[in-house]
C-alpha cells in the first residue's frame, strides 16, 4: 500500500504544470516590457498603461495570452505578444507577480 501511495504521489506531481521562471521573466521584461511598464512593472511611462507589478500570476498569463490570440485588442500589445512563447508568458507573469507595487496594501 505504501509503495502504491508513493507511485501515485510521484505520478500526480509529474502532471502538475510548473509556473514560470521569474528570473527568465526579468530578462524578457527588460527586452520587451520595460519601455512602457517600467523595469519591474511598477512605473508605467503613461497613465493609460497598467501597473503589472503585483498583479496575480493567473491574471497576467490570461491577459498576455488574450493579447496574443486577439481576444484583447491593442496593436502594440498584439505585436509584442506575437513573439512570446507560452513559456515566455509564464516567465513574465512570474516576474511581474513577484514584484511589489502600489497594488499591494502596505502597512
């Protein structure tokens, strides 16, 4: 029975999708996102550009995937996301989600 539980646990762990790599996301953000959203995503260059730092990981993955697929419409974001792989999107989401910003309630 114990062996069965170990095999089951390993099998389930193998099917869990890994989230993005924040360090790789940081590198990609410096190349693609920093000009408009700031290096850490907390200081957009214009008021109509959102703060990305501190957003939920899942929200960022969905938003980037929606820009890439055309579900969200923005010509600039469409162009940038067109070059991103699924892993790039996950890495970027991990980086921005890990950053602090005014989106966090700070005491």
